C-alpha cells in the first residue's frame, strides 16, 4: 500500500460519483464491481511519524456513497454472519449509497452501541468483510466493501452534527445494578440496563473511564474524545460513574450486593495482566510490557513531555516482541516518541500475524522494521542493568498446529544479536485475578477467565460477566456483543 | 476529589497529611497503600503507604518525603484543598499474628509505613522491639508514637546527633544474636537499608519481611512496571506485595529499576524547584 494524498482521493471520488449520478438506469452488479475501492484518506506517513493525531482521516461523503454502491445487496448477506453483533450491513449500505446517512446510522445503531469505535478498530478483514461477495469476486479480501469505513463515516457525521438522539429511559424501577470496569463491555451493559429504568453505577479502577480504549489503543488510532463522548452519553442518561474505585479492594463484590444493596452485578474487568516471555534479562531497565509503555503514553499522556508529569523511556533502538494489534500500537508509539529504529520481532510470518491488516500496513509506512520468523531468546544488559541487546533465534514454519497455523520451529544454531536499548513485550494479556481472588464461589478457568453460561451469568446468583475477562484478550465488538447479551439477562432477571 | 483535612511538617522534607477518603479508611489494613494523582490530565500516579486511618472521620493519614516533582507539589497542598484522585487500599495487607518477638526496623521515612504494622504486631500480642534510624536528629519521625508502642526502642543516627551513632544493621545484628532470637524481623526503609537488613538477619535465620517501594502506575497488576525478582521469579509489587521475604528479593535489580527515569526526573524536579522559587519571589514582592 502506498500513500496517496487525501485531496487526490477525494477529487477522484467526486468525479466518479458525478458520473454515476448522471445515469438514469440503476447500476448493474458488474458496474458496481467496477467502482474503484475507496482508499482511506490518511495523514502523510512522514508527517504522522511525528504526531499523535489520528492517522486515518475518514471518508468524504462522496467516498462513503461510492464505497456503499460497491455493495451488491446480496440476498443472503454473508457479511452479516461475520459481524459479531449482526448489523444489517446491506441495509445501512443501501441508505448510505443513496446519501441518506441518517437512516444508515439508525440501522447500525439497532445492533451496535459504539459504531464510531468499531468502524475504526474492528478487524474487519476477519469479520464482516471476510465473507463479502465483492471481496470473493475480486479475489482479495482487501477489496471487499469497506463496511467499517462507511460505518465510521456515518457515525462520525451524526456525532459531529450533534444529531444523536438521547435514548428513551423507562420509568425508574428502584433496582440498582453495579457495573465493574468501563470498557466496551461495561459501557454497553450500562446503556442497555439504564434504558430499562434501573439505576446503574459504574466502578472503574483508573481515574478515567473507557478501559483499553483509553489506556491501550493510542490516540492516533482512536481519538480519546470519541470514547469520552460515549461516556458523556451514559452520564447524560443518568448512569453514575465512580472512578478510582477498585472492586475487590475499595469494596468487595459481595459487599456491593449484600451491604450496598445492588440487585445485580456485571463484571467487565478485561484482560489486564501482561504476559512476559520468562526469558533471561526481562527485568532489566528498558524492558516494558506493552501495557506499561502504552499506558504511560496514552492515559498518562507522557508523549506530551512538556505538560505531563509521568516520564517515558526515551529510546534510540527498540525491539517490540509480538505480532498483534498491541505490538503494532507499541511499535508505532515508539516511532512517534522519537526512536531512530523500531524492530518488530515475530515468530511466524506476516500471513499469520493477528494484527489488523491496516495496522500492519500503517506500521510499515511509518518505518517499523519487521523481523519475521525470529524470536527473542535472552535480553542482555550493561553493569547499570540497562538493556544493550537482544539475542534472537531464527525460525522456520513447520506442520500446522491445532489452530491450523503452521507452527514455527527453531533453527538450531541460528542465534544472533540485535543491538537495542529498549524491549517492549507485547505477547498478550491474561486475566486480572483480583476479583476472583476476593470473591468466594466465583468460578474461573485455569487461565483465570470467569466462566459464564449462555446468558452471561457466572457461577454466582445475579452476577454476570462479559468481555475480555470471559473471552481472554479479544476485540471491542465481541466485548460489546457480550455486554448486550449480559444486559438482556440482567434486565430479564430484574423483571422477575 | 479528596480533601486535605490536616497538614503538618514533620521535618525539613517530611510532611504528614490527613486526607478525606471514607471508603479507603473503612477497608484498609496495615501494610496497604494508595495511589494518588494531583491532576487527572497530566499528573503522575504515585504510591504512598496508608500510615494510619480513621474510619469514623473517614480519613487516611499519609506521611511522605519530598523527593521529586509530585511529592513536592503534594507538599504544597494546604488544608481545604483537594487531591484529584486517590485509589486504594492496594496491595496485600501485612500478615499479622502472634509470632512471639518481632523486631521492627525503620529507616528514614520508612518509619511511617512501619508504624501501622508495629501497632498491629503489638495488638496481636507480640513482644515488640523497634529500631529507628535516620541520617540526623531532625529527620527522625514518629519517635513518640513508636516509643508508646515498643517494649524496647533503639534509635540510631548516622551522625550520632541522637541515640547511637551507627547504622540500623548494627543493633539489628545484636538483637538477632540474643537468646531466644526474635521470631520475625520487619524492615522498611530505603532499598539499600532493606538489602543490608536482610543480609544482617540471614546468618541468624530470622525470617525477614521487607516492603518494596518500586515505581508504579496503575497499582492493580495491569502494567508490570512494579515488577521485581523474588527467589528467581517475577512478582508484581502492587498485587503480590508490597511485602516480600527479604532473603529472596533481588535488591540490586530493584535499585537499578528505580533509577530508570532518573535523568528525566532530575530535570523535572529542577524545573519544579525553579518554579517554586519564582513563586516564592513573586509572593515576597506582593
Ligand atoms: C493495545 C491494544 C490494542 C487493541 N486493539 C484492538 C483493535 O484494534 N481492535 C479491537 O477490536 N480490539 C483491540 N484490542 C482489544 C480490545 O481493546 C479489548 O478486547 C476490549 O477493550 C475489551 O473490553 P472489555 O470491556 O472486556 O474490557 P477493557 O477494555 O479491558 O476494560 C476493563 C476495565 O476494567 C477496569 N477494571 C479492571 N479491574 C477492575 C476492578 N477490580 N475494579 C474496577 N475496575 C476494574 C480496568 O481498569 C479497565 O478500565 C486492543 C487491546 C489492546 C490492549
Ligand atoms: C508501595 C509503596 C509505598 C510507598 N510509601 C511511601 C510513603 O509512605 N512515604 C513516602 O515518602 N514514599 C513512599 N513511597 C515512595 C514514593 O512513591 C515515591 O517517593 C514517589 O513516587 C516519588 O514521586 P516524585 O514525583 O515526588 O518523585 P520522582 O520525581 O518520581 O522521583 C524522585 C526520585 O525518587 C526516586 N523514586 C521514584 N519513585 C520512587 C519510589 N517509588 N520509591 C523510591 N524512590 C523513588 C527516583 O528515582 C528519583 O530519584 C512508596 C512507594 C511504594 C511503591
Ligand atoms: S461492527 Fe465491526 S464487524 Fe460489525 S459490521 Fe461494523 S466493522 Fe464489521
Ligand atoms: S456480502 Fe458484501 S456485497 Fe454482499 S451484502 Fe454484504 S457487503 Fe454487500
Ligand atoms: S503498578 Fe502496574 S502492575 Fe503494579
């Protein structure tokens, strides 16, 4: 993917749309397939390397309409099955193609509460767009209809125009629900439960709500103000928000129910426990979990060194270990913080990388250097205990494993040294054990995830859970979907 | 928002503050700490031990030394002003039971976190020996409180301005050499002091608890910034600690990690002093 200037992209879209509108006959499927894929206008890589502003600038209205016209309105709509919350994709694309963006967002909002977020961060190429007929016909998933980009466009438009309707709230029931955590799962539960007229109180450990969307995913991918507006919408609905409140410590879950009178609890505490590699040198100065690195930069605003009190390590050469979204975010943050060279070390090849395709492309454009089929073996330091280099070993791909991915196999004797001063470990997160540890009878798996039934209920009565704490590190839209399900169960339970 | 209810300067660079925090005051137990932030937009999150709590008033007491940017800004807070965020109580409470004889060693500001533990140990029926050390007389804090608790109190200063002229490790070794030897040692203070206290008790096989003061961010186990090596394993001080078996802690690694942001912080601290100097001059001119 090479970078094209936003002006060129938008001009082309204007011309193409004019040509389509002038016709009097509807478009044939063949003509739809011939409409060029609308590329996302983005900041110039050379410029954005030095700022934290959003990389993807969003479609123009003409681009949004053209992209929507690429949709063939398939009868069976295979894309819908790929969306974890089952958005009526052909429905909203039809409206958007006609330029009726308000109807488009209304269709989306029937299923999704966070379209501006999901349109930006959903791994569309393995969800809705994976099954798209257009992508199949053009033999490239990246040329499927860009469902997420149109979703983002109509959500942004509604927000910017201040057109979002405040939801109707049923009369107060006098019932009270505690929501623990304030990530996408919790935000969804809070909205759905509040709408039924129940009192909702969110308890968040951090000083700011939003979960991973504010502490993990960087500003250049998901501007904080978008998340904040979702939170503001909740408080406008009458949802109470208590920050700096860590359930299990400030108050135990059982006390919330038995002493503070909550009728039900939702646990949406995420997968916040960073995994380390367990290799030599991992506690040297200059080794960070991606969580720490990203939290310092995002939540604590350390990137804004002139104003923030929280420091962040200034690095020259950085190695990021991992291949998911978290690794991309850490690598791209390191670039923006001024590192001269940033390497991404991944055990398999690009094909197996779990990160979103767009993030990988953006990271490359920004100069991140990808090392495939390599893995860290040992971190070496100087007498001050600071990182000086990383010993790596090369891999080749062997037989497919249980997940169907070809298993990387170490090549004996292929060790080599990589000179770095910083190592960021981004190999995933486990679940935070605090609530299970302080709540008797709450059943968890051996990986620490809370066990729930098909309604989202845990082993405890009136206690529900969802999102990463149940699924393990997953996605925003899955967390939201889990929240929807749990909220429905909570509402049903409280109706009894 | 947490209101400052009382403020007292204990020594040149040590301040005691009582802060409104009813939920924390209700739940906290000895050994636990809070994380505070003066400003939610750009402030830093720093951990401080809960030196005492009053559940009736709904307040907690903090005792801190002004070492850098945030502690200096905190020291500037007056009664009636607010701290924007206080999170807690965090960490595992101290394991308190009747051990027999417990020797508590506090170095400098470490006496503050030591006080609630000493109190708990005493209340559990232990014989309590307290060793307090400071560089000089003026830096000794909570002397009266400790005197009231301890069955035996030993004070030492580096310059001999009060008590014995020695390091705390010297009386600690003597106490360990007594018969019967103490059943438990608790040492809290600068990392280097805790390291040598652990070395002092090791030959006597006196179990030794230390309370680690690593750099932290969230305090809930989310970032791993507070990690230390204990007995060859990585532990998170904020959730697994802050107290650990002193004989197992890799203090050298911990001390290096504490200096990770030194170049950055020295600059910020310098800046902060410049600003307070300017402020002071301006006040004088008024
Ligand atoms: C760096 C990074 C990049 C990512 N990129 C993407 C992406 O591009 N696309 C995508 O779909 N997904 C992405 N994800 C994953 C996605 O963010 C998560 O799946 C999603 O946020 C999970 O939502 P959640 O509601 O379960 O919890 P979280 O968002 O994790 O929120 C949990 C909240 O609970 C709070 N909490 C925890 N314990 C307690 C307690 N005891 N008391 C009170 N509060 C508590 C936490 O402070 C936190 O705010 C990314 C994740 C990371 C870390
Ligand atoms: C669990 C726990 C409990 C604590 N309890 C207390 C307490 O009761 N009273 C008290 O005065 N202090 C306590 N500390 C230490 C306190 O957190 C630090 O002094 C504080 O973070 C320094 O912040 P600053 O912005 O003022 O200084 P900074 O500008 O951040 O640092 C100034 C200097 O202090 C060093 N430093 C930074 N962080 C720490 C740290 N966590 N510990 C030791 N040195 C550090 C830096 O290397 C630097 O040289 C505790 C720490 C922990 C982890
Ligand atoms: S929510 Fe995500 S998966 Fe569903 S349609 Fe939107 S972008 Fe696709
Ligand atoms: S599969 Fe693709 S073309 Fe078919 S309805 Fe869905 S988005 Fe449109
Ligand atoms: S302070 Fe973040 S894990 Fe301990």
